[in-house]
C-alpha cells in the first residue's frame, strides 16, 4: 500500500512539473515573440485628427443639448430592444 502511495505521489509531482515546465516555456516563447514583433514591426505614431472649431463661433449650448438628446435616444432605443 505504501508503495502505491509513493508511486502516485511521484507521478503527481512529475505531472505537475511537466505542466509547470510547459507553461514556463510558453511564457518565454510569448515574450520572445513580443520582442520580435516590436523590433521588426514597430507601431506607427497615431496622427491626431482633432478638428478645431474657430473661436469666433459662439457656443450657445446647442451642441451640448444635441449630444444629450442623442445619448438619451440611444439609451431609450437600447432599453426598448432589450425588452423584446
């Protein structure tokens, strides 16, 4: 009986060791892949495409009210669709 317990413990440690080794190698390979991708395919800097409104135009709050109305309509539509 003790022999079977010792053997099962041995196989348990061996199995967990194999899984740990596999996961460690996987992490190393992913780090290597990341470094290769960053090195050979660098990300291009994004160009800001923010439109600038002229200061001469007076903002009387219409734009803000339009945004609020659009958000309210979107929420109302979402709730209506989710009820079906």
